[in-house]
C-alpha cells in the first residue's frame, strides 16, 4: 500500500513532535533546515498511519538497520516498508515483501549526470522525450526504488539497475511537480 502527503507547507512540525518515537524525533531534529525536519516527521507519520490501517499496529515503530543501512521495524520482520521525500511530497510504501520507493521533484538535470547514470537506451529515451526532465526523473526514481528495495543503495553502476527488472509502478504528477516509483521484489527472486 502507498501513502502520500504532498502538503509539506501545511504540515505543523512542532505539533508532530509528541507523535514521533524518541528515535525518530531525535533523527528529525538533527536536520538543519525546516524542510528536512518536516519531511522526516511526515514520512514517519505516514508509516504509522499505514501500520494502523493495514496491520492494526498502533504503537510507535522503532527501527533497526540491515547490513547496508536499510531500516526495518523492530518486532515486525514480516512487514516491509520504505520511505522517501522531496520538496514536493513524502511517500511511504508498505508490503509483505521487500519494497522500495523513491519520490523526486521534477527539475532540470545535468547532461553529465544522465551519461553517468543512464545506459544508451535510457539516454535515447530521455533525449527523444517531449519533456526530457520528466523522462530523466521517471527513470531515476525507478532505479532508486529498485536499489532501495534490495537494500544495497546507490552503486557506482547505476546504468544497469533496471536490466531484467519489471513491475515498477511510476506515478507522475506534473501539476504538483513530482514523480514517484514503487518496486516490490517478486517473491520468486527473494533469497530463501
């Protein structure tokens, strides 16, 4: 299930503090800028909402971290989640299988970044698109969702992340200025 909040301006960070776990409150307060504090708190509250609605869990989740830094919920190893945020919105994905999500603002991109992160076919798609900025962010969120799902994070070879991958859901909201992608690891490809 996907939970999204794209009203960052209307979010009251101070009012949210009592709703956060001590762990998440500490993490949110480490951000230097208000935007980071808000989106950190918003993402956690979306997770809390999803846990209540999907699993009937009302306690504030605590996180532990896997080998490559991917968080999981202490006491609930069967519930998979992933969080992402940008200047336009915050998204949380919840699943019974490994999941990754990425949201990014639609913005100008750097050609050298395209050459560094996209393979030749992806570069051609971007250059031929009516909106190359949208095409780039769409592909980037897809790649991020995959690497966040696997828990390996961004690697030096982002060009081939999507090779052999299918089933990525991508939502584009040009009016609000963001794109997000969600990827769930197929059960057949999970380690036994």
